[in-house]
């Protein structure tokens, strides 16, 4: 099928239709001369269903020493990356960062910890619950968490503490996952998402592009997330950190924005968030992703790498039309 025919066929999404995996695989390979047509369609879909813009920020509340061997992650104990490592931060430090997040204009604040997760409660997990309760009472910002693989009991405790969203990335397509991690399976990640959804919790789950996966595998991830009915999809772009074992070549700006547009068309009603790696990978083209289907941004830095200043990101948000 010619690219223009594929884009024309994809306009069915505007009328409530769905994109097939075969058509999505064609669209994600859209060449430069037709790229703006694809982005325009994705933006129309975004405007038709979800015009609001969300910005959230995170705190790396426990860094390094992780027992998992995720190839891209500087926090894995199997790597020799030059990062700060520390145990769970104090409750007061976490509250301080939550106050800063609210003052910056973030709509949500997420506590992130390194490690496999909390399948059952322990003392450290109870400290996190205590911090969440205080943030909700004293700061009043929406609370998200990214705490790894979770069990039914720990998920219920988070829900009872008024956590509004669980963040748990699948990281990549199921068919590619064994290439980036051997210490747990993608099935364990999927099960955490399913448990959270079964409890009626909102879920933020996406992945990293540029790990060495094919464009077709990016489409596979988009459809896997659609099948799980997640609420928000963060798209990170690999910013390879020295000391980790990912060696994939950087992907192009067109590949990144094509991916954002196709994720919007596959998942028209979900929040599409551009997250880590956007500054390095997109440079002056960051704004284009928000006119190609994205409607959310992670601001204020990431886990082991710095982002732009919050002021710069706020300026970008204000400059975007349609938000």
C-alpha cells in the first residue's frame, strides 16, 4: 500500500475506527516526505478526544543497587555506571520534593524506587505509604508511584493511601524483552498491570524506544498496551548511560515522532507522555511531538539523568497551541 493510501485509511480512527497492526506497521515506517501528513492526523485524533495537557514530576526515592539486570538501567547492580546510590530517602525529603513539584505546576508527583518491587509489605514499603499519606494531607498533589512488581496486598495498600496511578513500564515489546532482561519476565510486569486494573486503579505503562528493537516491535508494544487498557503511555527514548550494556545506535527524530503518532492512533483515548531522553534525542524538535499526538510530559529530571529546567518546560507548554 502506498503511504498516502495508508494515511487515508487511518483517518477511520477519527470516526471511531481502529487501526490494524498491519496498517500500524506501515505507518510507523512513514518516510520524510509524508511524515507531516501522519503527524497532522495524529494531532486531529488527539484534539478529538483529549485536549488537556498533563505534566508530572518524579523523585528517585531509592537509587541503585537493583538486583535486576535490565540492560539499559544504570541502577542495576550488574552495571558499573557512575550514579549516586542511596537507600530510601527520609519522609521529610520526599515531602519537600512533593511541595516543589506542586509549586512548579506539576499535576502529579511520583515516588520511584529501584529494585524488583514489593510483592508483599515490608518496613520500607510501610514508610512509603506513610509518606504518601502525608503528601496527600499536607501538599494536596495527586500521587503516583513506580515501585516495581507489586502484589495484591501492596496494591490495595497503595489504593487505600489514595494513590491515583500506578506506573509500571513494560519497557519493550514482549518479543524483544528477553534481549534486555533475564532476571524477570515481561509476564511478571504484565501481571502487575492487570492486578492494578482489576482493583480499579489507573495505570501508566509504556516503554523505551531505541533499545535495538525493530519498528514492528514498537507497534507490538503499542498493541500490547492497548490490550491491557492502560490509562497513560510514557514513551522514553534511550539515552545510553556509560557503564550499561545497551549498544544500539541512536534512532532518528523521524523514527521517534512516527512512533508517537502511531501510538496515538493505536491508543486514541489514552494519555501519550513524552518522557526521558526527549531533550537529547529531539533537541529543537521537542515541540513537534505535541502536534503529533502527545499530550503529556515528564518534567524536572529523571532517575539518573537530568532533564531541562522546569522553567524551560513550562515555557514550551505555554507555547504549544491547542493546550
